[in-house]
């Protein structure tokens, strides 16, 4: 019963658009799980065994190539669900992207057989899923625009601003190599560009931290 109460509290806080009957059903069949930062939650070639509703934390969704170069596609925040995971659940296909927890995450695990069935039973679920797809599509367009039309220094600034949009934080905690992976660049290039921004008094650099509040 305590698990069900906790699920209902999370749903009320982060998924207020879902109707009460659906929340009750999620409380009955869902389970709560917490993952540490750096946990791989989804990877290419593997089936999705449950749909994760993110209740706390942050998840990054990305692709990489044979040389382990990464391109960040989008973030999943509390109150959201990964649209790639939704597609895998509804079509019973394997994943084509990676998903990794940026910080400790708490999720509600939904059995995949319910995902498609709820489209018919609950209008709020259908609206929620369509909104998630629309939001991810817009984010992917921004990613494509960034790769196709922006210089690396512009992409770096957009990356840092996106950290603020996603997390509300004005300090990025991570290495230059982490940013390079996300932008499919090299650590040397990112370090050089950050030094240029620091000399222009636009960021403050310290060990594994970048204060970019002056960019906002």
C-alpha cells in the first residue's frame, strides 16, 4: 500500500494531466525504482521491458558511432517519458539509441502491455503521449539545426544554455571531455573554446565545473 501511495504522490506532483482513474491503475500495477547517476537505461539492440515515467532526476538520450563519439539528442526531465522508449513499447522493436541517467533518477515502471491499451481507455494518456512526441520532435529539429548550421562555438553556447533550460542550473558539473562527447567533438577543441569564453568574461572555469551564468 505504501508503494501505491508513493506512486500516486509522484503522479499528482509530476503528471497532473493524467486522469484519476488512470493514476489509480498506475498505482496498482506500477513499481518504483531508483538508479544512480551514470546508469545505462536503454541501449541499441535491446528490447524495452517496461515504460519508465521519470519522477526525479535527469536522463540524457544520445546516439554514438563505432568510435564511441556521441551526439546528444535530448534530455528527459521529471514529468516526462522518453519517446523512443514509447515507440519501442508500442511496436515491440529493439532500441536504436542510448539513454543514461545524468544524476540519480527515480522512475515508475509501467508494464509495456498497458501502454497501447491505455490509448483507447484514457484520453489523457493519448494527449500526454502525443505531447511527448511533439516536444521530442521539436528538440530533434534543434539538434539537426545545431549540427547543420552552427559553428562549434555556437553549439557549445547552445549546449550550456540548454543545461539551464533543462535543469535550472547555471553551473555545469562535468569534464570538458563529457561536453566533447555530447557535441561529437574533441576535448582539446572544447577546452580551447571554453578558454576563449573565459577570456571574454562569459564563463568561469574551475575543476569539472563551468559557471555560465553570464551567458544567460
